[in-house]
């Protein structure tokens, strides 16, 4: 008859490292990428499938009026000079 095995205590794992993000201002490309991502999520929430959503995002005619299709670098540079 075999003897029952003793349960070993659970090993404590080392705490996971937390990624830190540098505090830096957004570039025009960052703003454009964020807008595209938000537009994608909005279309998906509205029920569009992935293919139609990607088609709408890549078509500048389908973007809303407030959407910056091409980042206006001069506008962003003027805001930085005001600070």
C-alpha cells in the first residue's frame, strides 16, 4: 500500500514588473493613430463587421467632419508656441 504524498506549500512568485510610460506629449502621428483607433471601435460598436469597418476607415470621404484625415502639423506647432 502506497503512502499518500504530502502537499508542498505553494511557491511565492516574484511580483510582476510594471511597465512605466514616459510622460511625453503626443505627436501629430499619435493623434492621428488614436483617432483612427477610436473610429474603428465606434464602427465596431455600431455593428459593422471588420471588412466594412476597415473600408470605411481607409476611405477619407466616410470620415466625420471633425476627423483630421491628414494631421495638420502647422496647427499643432502653433499650439506649442502659445505655451
